[in-house]
């Protein structure tokens, strides 16, 4: 039987999902998003421009194409109950329903859930519904804090005292921002990494660890972004981790799935590897962007077969991965994220990317070419036996693309940066 898969979303993460669906044995792909992603459109039988958060419009399109499965990319759609609407219409959505998606969309729920169910790796935290009370807590706290608005912020709302801002600036942030509820928690010191798990029917399958780079500029400087790039190793653990560190992160995933048996879709654990082991920075209820572009290209298991098993209540297939390292680097418009300049022509396509994979994100596809918008433009991904070899492939593609009107963090995946991560963990652990 040929499955008709509807993809919801139009970013780089969704382009990676589209590529995985298009590579399946028996599947037809349709897609809908608020922006027309030319990479997704080239793989899909049909592409409809609708708001990802308009559950009714998404269901109407799903029914019009006879969708039998759906894959939901962005958290905004999950927060809007798009998975609920598709499920209720008889289209199995691989993504959590709104109630379970709260593990990402409501940071207070996330921490209180962890505390209630004794999920390991939970930092000390307090929840505040009043900005003045949050400000008083910051003033009185003996140590550094992470300040997190309660709801979705597109990866740009968190401020960390002692890293990005001072305590005084933290007080100003909670008092002057548009957010009215906050989670304040102990600052975690170490190296961040993520593990993405495929979850359905109380089961889960994990994928290799990935390290994202949120800071805008090389050397981990500048404001936070949606993610400037990421890398994974040929093994499941990253170079600065041990196999036991990875296993401890999986234990956290296991505890969440046990406590939330109705969860389905991707459960993304973002961890800080500390001197005491992995602690949870946050959970996401979908693939990471860029981390999906590291994980899906090396996954050899048929993605649609996995979705079918989830829908049918069958045992999930064991996941097989190629055993290659990956390096993903995003090209973003000049000025991103604070004052981005749109309108630069993108001088790269899949044929000119060399040995790298190209994933379009937020671009404006016109008759005379593809142009940048004010968000992340495209990503290139190198795959090889080692991180350094994969990095060289990604860099070669970026050289072909040129950088007029674009900016890239060239240090992602370099030997120097990876060694700094290793040295940092050795220093933290005292070995």
C-alpha cells in the first residue's frame, strides 16, 4: 500500500523530513506551510500555502489529497492543536497532541511534570506568574539563573545570568519584556547536546547525539538565534561525552515516555553535560532545527515504515544509522538575528552544493531565483567518516554559494572548536 504523507511546515527541518519521506519505498508526499519552500515543493506531489497553525485548513488539505499519515514539523502547529485535529479527522499525525506538547510549549508544566514524576536531571527551579515577584527572586538569589519565559519564544527568549547578562539586566528583562510568566532555574554549566527520540505507543527509539550552536557569531559570541548549525559524530556519543553520558540522557527520555504513555512523535531532549552528568535544559516536542538535518540524512531505516508502525500500534523498528559524522552550517541574512537584511540572491542549488546536502529554510522563491528573507536562509550538511571531514564538505559547499548578503558561523564542526568542547569538559570534571 502506498501511504500518502502530509508534511506540515516549510523550514529546513521540514525539508529534511520531506527528503526522508521522498526516500521511502511506498510513499507520496504532500506539504503545506505558510511559506513556499522550493526544496520541499520539488519533492512533493502538491504544495499548499496555508498557515501551519490553522488546524481547519490543514485538515481540509489533508482530506483533499487523501492523506493517510501526517508529519508535523513546527512547535507552533503542535501548540495550535493541529495533531489533535488531524487525529480526530482520521489522519494519523506523528506529533503529540496539544496536551502532551505542553512538555515544550509550557516551561512551567515541563519542570513541574519532571518534579512530579521524578524524571532525572531536573535543575532547581521556581515558577512565577508575576514579573515583580520574579524580579525579587533574581535580586535575592545567591548564584546565577536561567530566565525562561513560560511559553514559546522561538528559541530566543531565554537569558542566562553570568553568561549573557548580569543579574541587574535580568531584573530589567523580566520587568520590561512582554512576557508575564517566567520559570527561573539554576544556571547549568557544561556542554550542551541533544538526543532526539522517535516515540509511539509507549515505545521509543533514539538517535545519535547532536550539538547545536545557538550563538550568532563565531566563538560562541553574540545573541541567541534559532540555531546557526550543529554536528554529530559517527558514534552515538559526541567527542566530549562518554557512552555512559549518552546512556544517562536516554534514561531521562525513558522516564518521560513512561510517565507520558500517550505521547507520540519526536521527543527532543536538550541536555547540559555537567560535572554531575546530564541535566535537562529543556524538552522539545518535535525535531530540532538544525538537528533534524544531522539525524535524518544518516538514518537508514525507512522513515515512513516507522510512521506506519506507530499508527498501527506495531513494535517500532530498530533504527539503523549510517555511522557517519555530520556537520550542518546555516547561512543567514546579514544582520540576523537583531536587524536582518532580506533580498540577497541565493547562489546555490542542489547541483552546485558539491558533496554536501542542501536544505532550504526561509527563502523567497521568485521567477528569477531564490532570495533571502529575514530568517535563516539555507543549510548545508556534510557527511563523512569524521567530524573534520564532514566540516570540510560543508565548507566547500558554502564557498560555492558565496557569502554576498549572507553570514555563516564557519567555526562549527572545526577541529579547534570540537577540541575546546573536549577541554572544557575535562576542566569541569577535573580530569
